[in-house]
C-alpha cells in the first residue's frame, strides 16, 4: 500500500457491503481490497485503498449508500497506512 490511504467501513449484512463497495468504486479511483465477514452478528468490513482524497470521498459515499440498505456501525480512514498494517489488511 505504498503511502496510500486505507479506508474501512463496517456494516450489517453482505448486501449493504456490496452496495457500499459498488458506490465506492464508482465514486473515486480506489481499489477494493475485499471484505471480511465477522464471526456472528452479521457484520461485514469493507476495505479500500487509494489516494487520501479518493478514499475519503469513496467512504463518505459508501456510508450513505450502505445506510440506505442497512446499518453502518463504523468507518475510518487511515492516511498513509504503515506497511506492517498493510500486510494484515489486504
């Protein structure tokens, strides 16, 4: 993730995560790193990367879209994520 931002959004349900990923990809030049379902409770974490401004715009749009489908629990943008973190996220 060479000096790229990392964006994560946690939602309830795969449908909300897919809608969020689609919106994020259409909003800005970001890379969808994937999604990760949690054990139990039906939560799904979507992970994206790209330039800070692109990730910020994509996460904001994804939050709005996911909220129209289900519940958004959290989101975070980490500018210039450390390489050690990148190994565990992608």
